[in-house]
C-alpha cells in the first residue's frame, strides 16, 4: 500500500468550525470595507458630492439668469445647498448676490479675479470649475485653460469649489453666474470615525462569534445528530433528532425516519421472500426426488400416475422460475411492451375456456359478464398474463363457494375489467400491501394450489408499464374485487374474410 504524500491529505472540518470561520470572515470583510471607505475614500466621495451639488444648482439657476425672480431663486437655492452665489455682467457689475458662507472666495475677490474667472469660462465654452485651497497640487481636472494658472494666485480663502457659468440673451448681452461651495475639512471626522470603528470592530467580532455559536446550536447541532443517527441506517436503525427550528432539517429528519421504516420493511420482505421461495422450491424437488426413488426401488411403481406427478411438479418449478425472471425483468425496466390492437373480451373468454376445462372437475364456477366486444391497443401477451394471474389469485382465495366472476364495463372511453372472488376479503389497512410479492395476510406461507405467489406483483408491474389504472376493493367476509382499466379503441376491420352485408 502506497504511503500518502505529506500535505496531500485533505482534512474535513465540522459544520460548527465552518460556521465560526464564515461569520468571522464575513465580519472582518464588512469591517475592512468600512475602514477602507471611511479612511481612504471619504474625502474623494465627499468632494464628488459637493461638485455634483454645485453643478446641479448652477444648471438650475442659469436657466433663469434673465428672469425677474432671479433674486428669490438665488436666495432659495443657496440657502438649501449652503452656497454663495453672485451674478454679474461682462463689465463686472453685480446684478444679484447671495452670501451665506463666511469668508466666501467670490465675494472677497477683486475685479481682476472675476475677470480671470470669466476668461476661463469663456475659453472653456461657457462653464468653468475650479478647486481652491486644495492640499492636492494636481488640479488639472478643474482648470485646463491658459488663464487658470493666473487665477489661482488671485483667489484666497478656505478650501472650496468655484463654478462659473456664462449665459447670454437674444441680443448677446451676457450674465455670469458664480457659485462657491466650501469644502469642510474631514480629517477630524475621519479620526473620530476611526475610534468608532475600533469599538465597532470589537463589538461586531463578539456578535459574530455569538451568532455563530447560536446558529451552530440551532442548525449545526441537529445536523450533527442526524449524521450520527443516520450511520445506523445500515442496520435499519435511526433515532430521530429533535429541537430544530428549520423546516428543511425537520423534513430531512422525517425523510430519514421514513427511510428507516422502509428499510426495515424491505429487509423483512427480503427474508420472507427467501423463506417463501425456498419453501416453494423445496416442496416440488422433494416430491420429484421421492417419487423417482420409489419408481426406481419398488417394482410396479413405475405407473403413469407417478410419472404425471413428477411432470406436474417439474412444471410447477418451471412456472415459478419463469415468474421470478419475469418479475425481475419488469421491475428492472428492461421489458418493453409491444402494443397491438386486439379484442380484450375475446382474450378473456379464451382464458376462461382453458380454466373451465381444468377447474370444473374441482367444483369451480368461472363466469364472464360482458355485453359487447371491446378492442384495446396493448401488449396482448402481457395483458393475457395480467388476466391469467388475476384469475389464479381469485381461484386461490375464492372461499367455499368456489365462484369467480369477471365483469366488463365500458365508460368514458375506457374498459374496466373486474375479477371478483367470494373469499374472506382483505382488511382496509392491508389493501396496499397485497401487490407485494409473496405478501400473506396470515403471515404463514402455504404452497399455492394454483400459481406461484408472485402473480399480483407481475400484474402491478405490467399495468404500470401500460400506464393503466388498477386497484383492489375488498370487504372482510364478502370477498375482493381486483380491477384494471385500459383505453378503448374503435373496432378494426377483421382479417377473417368477413364482409359487410349490403
């Protein structure tokens, strides 16, 4: 046996460990994202919001630069956005002004500075944006005109953003809108957030651990119990777990309980099947061996009666083996049905005729109630096997009256065949079990006088291959009614040479 290379062996972790690691990792990722957002991207995001606000306000006011209500609109806009605003004409004359910020750059700017801003806006196509007093020395995204480098030394004040917009009326008269928004320093805010994040990190880690422990108790622990209990399914033993609040885990638990019950039932059926088959094989083999020895050792015992017994028992063995092979093939799904149109009524009559020759001497009375001939499209051989096995079952359980009645009824495009005996009947809670092979109500195996004990299992398999409806109705003390349905087809033209009368 080859030794495993070190480091290649994979070790599996428990679900508790996975939950703990998952929650801790999730918490760390969430807190890391908050740290990155607050300490690295806070300033750029804050400036982007300010730029978006001042540009939106400029677009709103610039469309009313020549209206009569310019003053009121200017006051309303700057008070809502905490801005400073000024409207001037191309000569530098102030048309309107609103100052809400102390130390506003545009209100403290001289004529030269205002002219420079106007020149930058003109070269930029009527709009210009400038960042003032930024610690970032790269202001290329705000000023890209030849006048920009001259504007910056002229402007003074707090760190802020200036937006310049030029509008003209139909006569070519220009007005310039200047907006100034102060950029508040966020260094102190960032430092405060860092302290808060340290506390939040500690709290979130503790909460993550507690949640993982809680979930491991409510989710993982029942799964571990189910896993431990399911190891006993090999022996058909399973102890249900309790205490889970998850519907999926409860359903899994109920499924495993059902599996345990089914495995026990299958194991019991397997033992019964082996015992029954052994009994059915042993009896004819014993008779064949016994009669053969008698015929060999005793003079005069080589009679036709003894030979017939050996032949009958050999036929019974052949029938049993054939039924076992048929049932195995049907349940394995390797049998395919060959559908053909045939007269189901005629098939039943032929089957009953063969039975009547064998059973009349024993007192059995087999009758058929059918008011018309019905044609179906199915596998003739397999349906014949169904009828044969149902009649066999009825003969075996018909009781003292020895009456077996078959009834054919046609309704809603289907034909229903009922095979009715007058036996002891089947309790209601046992009806679903009669289709199992070798199932016995009294749990005592008796060798069948007719058939092999596998007939109803073969019936079920054949009818399911045809996708046909079937069932059993029974009342204790009054007998049983085994039935099946097949779709009816229109009667095809017969090939017997018959012609329609003119």
